[in-house]
C-alpha cells in the first residue's frame, strides 16, 4: 500500500516539478536556433516529419520544438511514464514503448499516428543504447511512412553529464545553448535499410558538429 501511494505521489507531483525545472533552465539560457527552416518548410506545406535526436539531449528538447504538434515515442518503463507526464505539461503527447518494452505495439501506434497531423519524435539510440548509434526503429518508420527524418540536436556550453549509458546532459543556467536542425533525410525507393541507416547516422553526427561549431563562434565549447 505504501509503495502504491509512493508511486502515486511520484507520478503526480514529479512531472509538474520537472516541467517547472525545464522552463526555469530554458528561461536562463542564451539560446540560438539554426537550421529551423528545414522543418518549417514542411510545416508551411501542411506536411509533417519525423524528428530524431540523441537520448542524452532529451531534457530541453521540448522547449526547442516550435512546430504544429508532436507525438513522442517514450519507453514503457516507470521512468518513461514520468517523462510522458512531463511532456503532457507542455501539450505534447506520447506513444509508449521502445525497442525492448512494448516495441511492436508502440510501432503500430506510431504508424497509425503517421496518418494524423502530428510530427513524430524519436530518440534512435534509446532507451538503453548503444550511445549515439541509430537503431532499426527509426529506419523502418521512415521507410513505411514515407516521412522525412530531420535530425535535431541541443548542445550547451556548461552543464553536468550524468554517469549513465547516454551521459545524460543537465544544462546549467546562464550558459549558451544551440538548437540545430539538419537537412531532411528521405528513404529512397529501392534503398536498402543499412544504406539509409548510415546516411541518417552521418546526418545526425553532422548536425551535432554544426551546433558545436556555432557555439564555438561565441568563444565557448560544448560540454
């Protein structure tokens, strides 16, 4: 009984607190956006995309999204439930599941959502890694939906890296940050899955480098 009550407190109190922390951090960061014309070109045409970013950059990504609405693939674990409820505080929905838990049902839900007016958001190296390595889910999602995948990245000049598998990033207030969007990557007719995965891997890595280069122009390096 105590455990159930503790879980209730955690799931109902932690998300609004986490959302408040995210808003606080974003307010006190000096932020620059680059490459946002890539997703905006789709939005202006009434089209929707798949946004992909690395798991360690997750914390402030909801504050870097300025599109028409998104559904986010989030792990079916208890931690995933906390994240999903936190995202609800920002008006963003979630699809529960991952490559290790509920993956098949979550993928079917994402495919169904691809018919609706939402962007789809995925961390292609989550939920357990390997770090910064594309896994098959986003490849198949791009192939079957025909949607373009747009790399997204967030980097900052000061912050803490946790000793987790992804080296999760907690930005510090008053640091500089960059949100970067890469050029769209589209699954070509007749292309093999590995070829697309390699192209997307390279695009994700290049997008992070562009964000780092922009930050370095301010005289600081990324944490």
